[in-house]
């Protein structure tokens, strides 16, 4: 998996700004899509040549250029040059091991964050999203060709909400909001898995439950690693004094900020619950062992003395007066019976049965 | 359960301000109730048409509009329009997964918090309360039709205390105080359950105790999630420089703030105690196992060698001189008896009996 | 116990400032005692009528009014009116579930803290102390009639130290110092109990030790709840810019502050040690179990095979050639002996014996 | 090992500034290498006499003097005198137990950090790197003769990147960057070891896995001790207002800062995972024990009663009517069989088989 | 032990500034030694009468008065009066339960810290050191007569380093440095004990190892209690704006500050390692138990069924056809052998052998 097996180590000593793709390798061919819109007009097209991005862009109020597939290093470099993006930013876009962060380069803001697509049986599927926010354009970089931002595309097409009337900052915030909304999908999946697990755990503390618990815990650790820094990113975004952000957009950014805080809260709650469940698991295992031991002890404690008695009268000594008595056998049977009853009484006093 | 099974995920990509009810579904029909009062006059009525809220309100110093049942989205939207409330606020009112927060919109303050009705066998019952505090009105939104604010209604009716002489800010603070007072009810229920559990735990570390402990722990986690942010909410409220809050009310808000801090303190104390109780539980289980093992070991250690001896003289070899001796049987009995005594001595030295 | 079973819940919805006693109920009758002194004169009397407090007070530089027994709500209310104390303060004085705090009301300071009288077998005995510090008077409110402040009374009577030469602020600080000094008494009792426990724990991890550990841990949690906020209270007191506090008194307040910090330090150290002791306890229990299992295993491993052999030659088959041999019995005995020796060798290699 | 066995204790009471080598002893002879370069010219040489450092240095824009082997105290002292370095700094360079730190001495900055060369079977190999950053020179001190900075040397030789065009501050940052890049190599090795371990842990919780886990945990503790202070060092470096740092270099320093933060993040994630793995290990061991106990209990519970029955009819009483019956033996066999079936049914109900 | 058994409780209610010795009682007679020096002259003498301290002091630049034995309360009081030291300071000097702290009294600084002499088998030996730093004198108070500051005395005598050329502030810093250097001695001893323990722990998790671990952990808790506040003390010292501290001395104080930070770092690392070792210990104990259980289970599982079979054919039924067969005995032997082989196969599949 990329997140644990990057090839960052291969970068030792390279000069800063060296463009090298670090991350999963995808085979789909990268696609550049441009949507130019204002409240009146709307134009969407697949861009084949990077030059079109600058030559055909100036027509509308806001241009949104979305690039899916950062593994084509040459393409990214060309786009970077066209929009005069700092080489260190391009390097960060290509390196999918980034920590969520926001950097203000004056002419544009650079935001990087992680999008989660959902929770499979034992892993969270994620990809890195980079945003360049300029005065009248937003560029998004995705790893895969999954159409994460479809809801936004639809809202632009339908003219639903305020999006067509607002600027690039509003668009950028809407894009981030979609990513954060997807976190809730993951959190709900986690919540459901936890609830299912919780019910089964006390009843049957199997080894599979432990494994599932471990998987959930591990994935939460990775989820958390993406979520916590986002708090600061969106917080800085909402308090930004950049000229690129308009006053009216700030209330919407703060709304997204609230969502992030809420997601963190929920995640921390889940973590607390998971750690409680491990205690429950361990206690259940102990309890189970206790029960097994009790059965063993009861059986042994009852029969071992009885077996000794039978052994006693199974000895072949010539002179054993009891053996000759007619009442010997019934007497022994009675002795044994009273022993068993005594034992059972003792167990009841110990609250074992 | 609503708190873990919202349908937030269904909101992915919706434009901000989309009014969608997220939370439990209730079937009771929403009710809008308006109380208008000042130190002289008092008027209470059930409002059927939202228009009456604005047309009939201006008569008294303070109007308190309480709405129970936020699942009727249309109603909420109409009220929102009547008081010119921001769509993002309306969205938050409808979404019962909110984190307690306070937002200052200049003309009005928006406060959201959780009310707890008490602790049933295995769950805390809660609902979300939203407050809109204007210059001469307070609007409260509840999920259920339970009359949480009855004590305040009574105080207004009786003219008890200062409430009739003060403004909307004082009313809002009194409403929050009722919610916080209810936290103490929950804390006392938790305290009693913990005390009962503690007494039983060392005596009899059963599986039920573990389950009860787990339930209490989990509910405390949820309670805490509602309580901690409230500290900041009331803290901000008490330090607010909003013109809606009068200087004389601040001392009462700080009083509520103290109550919140105290509730947090108590909750954290309970959490410490619960975590101590789990250690006790685990230790008790270990101790119990130890005791069982001791019994098993004592029985086995005494009888296994004896049984071997009886086996020895139960063999059918032709030439076993001991078997022919007249003193053979009594000698073996004496041997066994001395073995048993030796064992018992050993156990006493080991402090097992 | 009061600390866990207040009747705060009974206060839901009451207007702020409602005077209601919350806490243990005592049967002794409340006593009001007034000491008026300056460096020259000294007068001490039991006050029967609250009016005397104001009429007879003005004679000396400093008046100390100590009230033991806050369960007489009427008395407290009268005193409060006589000194024009805010109703919210009176409410807090009556409610013994307060968190230690300091509030500056301009004319007077209000301080509430917990006094500990010592550690009984399984509980810390505590009571709530409230102080009202005015310009030339100090009022103290106690729950019980135990003479906690006797050392100060003695110092005033003897004219020992600076107390007779200083003002009300110095007196208040001296009173707080007595309370903090009593914390050290409790800490020493805790320290001694811990040391005794520690010695016994490794030697004999009994169930009683666990219970004692749990009691100490729980009481420390409650002690901590009273101690930590005190740090802030005395800290604020020592940095206070109130006109009621003279510059020369500040060095003495800082001295008390140091004592509080030191007490917190010691308590945290004890908590670390207690948590270490629980680990020791659990390890000792595990170790003990190990030892028991070893004995059981050694006995079983030696005798079970031997018993099998005896069983083998106890079978009643007609054709068993060994049984007929004259050397059969001694051969079997030799075989058994060598088996035992082999086992013992194996155990020594496993370091079990 | 040096990191745990320095001879710092031998320094008790020595005056500050006493030059004493503290750390591993190496036998290789120290080497002083000087590279002088600007965008035009480049000169590299091994320096034999310390005097050459000052006499031959002034030719180019930037001089980089790298010294490998700090155990030759005399050499370090001479270099220190030549560049007028404070004796306390020289003392710190020689003492390899330093905590990463940055000190601003006006004319030069002193930075000390730890370089990690990789993770062997059970230890992280590290050495201490000291940097003196002057206006037109950088001096690096290494413990070993391993060419850690080869990539930088190559970049200078090839004129790759901006390094030849920038000043001493850029060079210093590039050197630090190489050290931080090496941290990623270590982190990847740790990540791979963790992943391998994780797979094996649930399947087979052997004692070796525990040892490996312990080694990884311990090495992470040491790694963390080097990594956390670096955050502050590079942070201070990036916010430095020293005249030695040019404005244009700051963006590159902030890039390195991001790398450090990211490395810390990854390390903390690993630590969380390791602590989760220990829980898994303990649970697996418990589970295994449970399984063993189950087998033992099943076997014992089935056969102990059967053996008792055989013992019963192995007794030698004269009058045992059952023994005479023809159907006695088959009846006992049937009894035993039904007992076994009953047991198996009981076990299935207990979910043991 | 003094650190846990002070008689602070005996001070309840005493007026502040009461001189009472709290701590261990020593029997050696207190000694007052005065060293007066500047770069030219040097004079050292044992002072018999406190008056000499002031009458004979004025000759040199710096006077260092060291007092060993604070149990002679009268002596301390006289010295205090001679140098006009605040009674609260004298009280703190006599009370050996002080937390490390620095207090600025304008004319002089008061510093109190703990010196550690080393780690015996089960305890850290410590004593409290108090420093009074005036404009041209330093007074040190020790509990014992051990010559902790001998290295400084030697440096003054030899004129080694800068000490003879600098003022009282430099001397004070050198004295503190000696105390901190001694912390490293303790840390090294702790490190060695930990390393020895670590090696033995996995191999042989004996009860002694647990006890040793507990002792180390406890002593670290006490060490930490002395070390952490020192950080603040030296930090405040290094940032002090007191006129008693010269600018040139600050760099040396910062050096000591670095040493304190480094010591704290090392201690925290040790604490992490100790907590890891306890996990290892518990796991090893579990593992060991597992192994014992395996042996027991293997033995039981093999022999219990065999013994049952022998019992079967040891029954005395008249009609048991197998017993009459000539091939009965060999057949049973073969059956038993195949049972054993089957068991062994099962165990191998379970990876138990």
C-alpha cells in the first residue's frame, strides 16, 4: 500500500523542486477537464493541450481545471509552468505522502488534503487532493480518475445554489466541503462496523473479532492522521487575510470548519469506544477461561477422590477384610454418593454452580 | 440509534443551506407556542399560523417562541424567514448531529446544545436544543414534545424571581440553566449506578457487571461529547461583547458557567473511577481463577499419588511379595495417610490453605 | 455519602439565588462566633442575634465572624443581608457541592474551598469552607462544629506572630493556610498507608490489598478534585489587584501558593506510585498462578504415566506373559523409577524446580 | 552502546568549556575536507594543516569545511580557534550526547542534530552532526568517516539545482535536508518491519515476535528523542531573524520543516500501531491459552468419569452382583457411550467444539 | 525515609516564618566554612562564630559561605539575621520537603534544589541544597557533611577556569552545575541497571526482576519530582532581569539549562523504556504459563485415554470375551500405540510440539 510503502527514500539528497512522482502507480491516462462559468454562461471541455488552458480561459468569471492522474509528471510540470506555480508546490503535488497543509504564495493558495472513498473489508481507500486557488481559477489534482467532485459539477450545471454567482474562493470551499462530507460517509461506515462488533463481542469473543477490532483501530489511526491537520488547514483558511478570499465566503468556510471539528469529535469518540471494546474483549476472554477452568475443576474434584476409592478396593492384597464383607460394596457406594453430595454443597457455597 | 445512525452521508455535495432534517423521526405534530411578557403583562398562546408570530408579537417586552418538533421542515423554514435567520443556521437547527456551539450573527445569537432527559437501563436519552436570541425575543427549537422548559414557564407565570423584570438575554440564560441542571440529574443517576456497581464488583465479578460497566463507560463518552464543548459555548456567552447581552445578566451567565465546569469535573471524576473499577474487575477475575486453580491443584496433588499407589497394588503380577503379607494393606493405608499429611503441610507452608 | 449523593437534582429550574441547603444534614445547632481585634485590643463572643454583628463590630480593626452550621438557612440569609452579600454567593455557600473558586465582588472577595479532616479506614472526611473577605472583616462558613481554625484563634489570643498587627487579608490568608496545612496531614496518612501496602503487596497479593488499593485510589481522585482548583484560587488570590489585599500580605499568600503546588506535586507522585502498585499486584497474581500451575503440572506429569503403567498390568487378560515372569514386578518398579528421574531432569532443564 | 553509556559522569565539576570527547571511540583518523565554490568556480581539497583553512579560503563565495572524526580533540580545538568559535560550542561538538538544538552566536549559528544511517537487526545506527553556519562558510562535524553528505557534494560538482548560485545558508539547509531525508529511509525500514510483524503476530504469537516488538518500540523511543527537538530547531531556523539567513532561503527551510513534521507524524502513527500490536499479542496469547485449556478440559471431562466407572468394576469385593451378570459388561459399555455422547452435547452447547 | 515521612503535619497552624527543622535528623555537628577570593587573593577558613561572617568578609570580591547541617536551627537563624534574610526563606531552608524553586527578594536570590548522591540497591540518596545569592556573596546550605562542592573548591584553589575572575553569580551557577552534573551520574546508574534488567527479563521473568523494576520505577518518580521543577528554576534564572546577574554569566546559565533539559529528556526516555519492560515482563509470564499448560495438556491428553483403556480391561466382569482371546493383550497394546501416534499428530498440527 502506498501509504506505508512510498519511495520517499529514493529522494535522499535530490535538490528541492525535483519533480518525481511518489505514490501508487495508476495506469489510466491523465485527463484535464476545464469548466468555465459565471452566472450567465457555462462551458465545459476536455483539454488536450495544456496551452488551451491559458488561451481559452479568459472568457468567464471562474475557471475550474480538474486534473485526474498526477502520475504523468510531464503534464503536471506543463500546467505548473502555465500558471507559474512554484517548483516546491509541484513537488508536493506529485508526492502523495503529504500532510494536509495550506500555503499562501500571494498570487495563489496551495491546499493539500486527503479524500477517503470508503471503508473496504480491511482498508480505507484514500487519495491525495491538491488545490491551487487563484483569483479567478481553481486547479484540482487527483490521483485517480474517480469523479469525486461530480456533485459540484452537477450544481454548476444545474445552476443550483449560489455557486454560479460566486467566485473561485466559493468554488474551492465547495470542493473542500465535498471531501469533508465524504469523511462522514467513512465515519458512518466505521460506526456501523463498531456497533456490529460490539454486539458480537461480549457474546462470543472470537479471534476474528479481535482481528476486526485491530483493523478498525489501525484504519482509524490513518484516518486521524489525515483528519487532524485538516482542522488547522481549514481553520487557517477561514481566518485567512488573503485577498483571494472574499468576506462573504468566510461564513461558508467556517461552516466547513465546524464540519471538520465535528468529524474529529466523532472519530475521537469512536477511538474511546474501541479502546473500551478491547478491555471488554480481554475481560470476556478471561471470563471464558474462568468458566472452562470451573468445569474442569468440578469434574476433577468430584471424580478424582472417587477413583481413588475404587483403586483402593481394586488392590490385590490377600488380607483386606472389607472385601469379604457382604455389605462392603453397598457401603462404598454410599460413601461415594455422600462424597459427591458434599462436593456439590461446597461448589454451591463457592458459587461455582 | 440516531446518534450513531444519522443520514449525514446523504448530504454529500448538497449546497450549504439545504434544509434537510437529519436525526430521529418523530410522529407527533410540531407545536409552536408563544409567551409574551414584561413585568406587568403576560400572554401565552399556541400559534397556528407562522404569520401570527410577527403580527402579534410586538405587544410585550420579551417574546419566547418555543417550537417542539423540528422534523416539520416547512415550518422551520417559515419561522426562519419570518425572523430573517441565515439559511446555514436553519440547516444546523434541522441537523441533530450538531456539536454544541455559539455563533454571533449580529442581530441574533445562535446557540445549539444537547439536553439529556435521564439514563435508562442502557442508554442516555438526549435531544438537541437550538436557541435563537434576539434583542426582544428568544426562539427555542426542540426535537420532542416533552416539556423540558416547564420550570421556566412556571416561573414566568408565577412571576417568581427576576425573570419577568429582565430581558431576552436573561430568559435565554435561564433556559440554558435548566438544560445544565438536567445534566446534574444524569450525573446523579450515573453516580448511583457506579456506587451500586462498585459494591457488587469485588464480591462477584460476573459478566453482567462487566456489561453494565461497559454501558456506563460508553454513555459517559457520549455525555462528555455533549458536555465539553458546552464549556466553551457558555464561556464565550459569558465573555460576549454582543449588544444583545446586558451587563447585569453576565453574573448569572457566569453562574451557569460554574455549573458546567462543576459538571465536567464530576464527570471526569466518574471516568477516573470507572477506569479504576475495570482494573478491579480484571483483578477480581484473576483472583477468582487463582482460587479455582488452587482447589484443583490441592485435590489433584493429594489424590493423584494415592491413586498411583492403589494402581501399583492392583497389578496382577504373580510375584508381588507385599500382596502376600498380612500387614501389607494396613501399611499401605498408613503410607497414604502420611502422604496426605505431608501434602497438607506443604500447602500450609505455601499459604494455599 | 454527601459528595456522591447531593440533591442538586432537586434544584432543576429554580431561579438563581434560591437559598436551599444541598449537602449532608447535621443536627448540631449553628453557632456564630465573633472575634474583634487589633494590635491593642481583643474581644471574643458568641453572637445570639445577627443584629449584634453589625452593631457591635465597629470597635476594632479586624472582625472575624465564624459560622459553624450552614444547614440553618435562615441564619445564613440574615448574615448575608447584614453584610449585603449577593444572593448567588449565599446560594453557593449553602450548596456544599461547590468547586473551589474565588470571586471578586468589589466590596468583598468570596472564596470557597474544601477542608479535609483526615483519612478514616475507607474515606476522606471533608467539609466545605466559605470565606467572605471584606475590608475589615472576614466571615467563615463551616458545615460542622469541629473547631478547624483553633490554631488561628490561639495565635490571635496569644498575640503570637504578626496576626494581631495585620488586617483582614492577612487573617484570611492564615485561615486558608490552616486548611492547606491540613492537606499535608492527609497526604502523610496516604503516604503511610501506601508504604504499608507496598511492603505487603509483593509478599502476599491478597484480595484485601486490592480493595485497600482501590479505596486509596478513589479517595485520591476525590482529594485531587478539591486540590487542583485550589491552585488556581490561591494563584488568583496572590496575583489579585483587589484593593482589599495589601502589598505586604502578597508574600504570605505566595507562600501558601507554594504549599498548594507542593501538595499537588506530592499527590501526583502518589498517584504514579499507586498505578505502579496495581501493575505489581497484577504481576504478583500472575506469578502466583504460575507457581500453582507448576506444582500441578509437576505432580500430574510424574504420576499420570506411572498410573498408566500400573493400569496396564492391572488388566485381566488371560495371556499376558510379563505377569508370569518372576522379574516382572521389579522390572516395572525400575522402569517407573527411571521415568520419575527422567521427568525430574526435564523439569530442572525447564527451570521449574 | 554509546547512547546509553556515555562518560558524562566523568565531567562532574569540570569548568564549562573543558574540551573532552564524550561518545564512541573510533580509530579512523580524522579528515578535514574543504570545498570552495561559487556559480563560476569550484575547488575541492583535503586539508592537512588547519592554517590552510583560513589562508586559502577567501577565494570563493562559499566554503564548506567538513570534518569527519571528532575524537581528535586537538584538531577540533584548532579549527575552533581559527574560526573564533565559543569554547562552550566546541565542548558541545565533542559531546555526542547532545540534544538537537540551534544557538545563535551573532557571527555564526550553531546547529546540532542526529543523523541515522539505518536500522540493523536490533539497533538504529546514529551519529551526531554539528553545523557551524557563518556568513560565507559552513563547517560540518561528523563522528564517523561515512560520506553522509555525498549527494550534496555531487550536486555541487555537477552544478545541479540552485546550490552553486546560493550562499552558505542554502548549503546549510541542503545539508540538514539530507539528514532529514535519511530519517525517511529509517521510517520506511521501520514501517516494513512493522508490517511483517503484524502479519505474523495474530497467526503465531511467538516469543520472538514479542522481542522484535520490544526492539522496535525501544528504537522508536530513541528515534523520537532525536526527532522531536529537531522540529523546534528547524522551526526556529525557519523563523530566524539572523542576518546570516537570506529571505529567499526561508521557503526552502520551511520545506525542510514540513518534512520534519511529516516524519514526526509518521513516527507517532507507528507508535500508535505498535501499542495496538502489543494488545493484539497479549490477546492472542490469552486466546491460545484458552484453546489449550479447552482441549485439556474436554479430554479430562470425558475420560475421568469413564475411568471412574472402570475403577468401580475393577474392585475386588466378593459380593458385587453386577459382575456376575452376563449383560453386565455390555451394559457398562452402553452407559459409557451415552455418557460420552452427553458430554459432547454439553460441549457443543458451550460452543467449545 | 525522610522524603515520605516528614513531620510537616506538625506544622499545622504555626505562624509563617516559624523556624522548625523538617526532615532527616543527622548527628554530625554543623560546620560553617567561608572562602573569600578574587583573581588575586584567596582565603579559606572554618568559621566558629557567626559574627566573623560579616566582620571578616569584606576583604575580597566574592565570599562563599557553605553551611553543612541545617538541623542546628539556632545557627541558621543567626546566619539569617546576619545577612538580613526573610523569615519565610529561613523557614524554607529548614524544611527539606521543598519543591525546587527560585525567589527574587531584590537584594538576594533564593534558590532551592535537590542534590542526588547516587543510587543504592533500592533508593536514591538525596539532600536539599539551598542557595542565597547576594551581590558579592553566595551562601549554600546542605543537610549532610558530604563535600558535594569539592570540585568547585578545587577550581577556586587551583585558579582553574574563569571562576576566580568572575563574580558571585558565576560561582552560584557553577555550584548549580555541579548538582546537575551529579544528576547524570544517577542517570547513568539508572541506565546501566535498566540495561542489565532488560537482558534478564525476557530470558527469566522472575519475581526479583519485577521487584527491581518496581524499585527503579519508583525512584524515577522521585527523581522526576526533583528534576522537572528545576527546569523552570534554571530557566527563570537564565532569563532573570535581576541586577545580581551579569550579562556575561547568562551564556553559562543557559548551558546549565541545556543540561537540565537533556537530563529530563533522558529520564523520560527511561520511563518509556521501563513501561515497555513491564509489558514485556507480563507477556513473558503469560508465555511461560502457556508453556506449562502445554506440557500439562500434552501429558494428560495422551495418558488419560490410555489409562481408561487399561481400566476397562481391569474390570472384573465374568463375561468379557476379549479377555479370553490370546490376541487381546497385543491388540490393546497396538490400539494404545496408534492412539498415542494420533495424539502426537494432532499436537504437531496445533504447533504445540
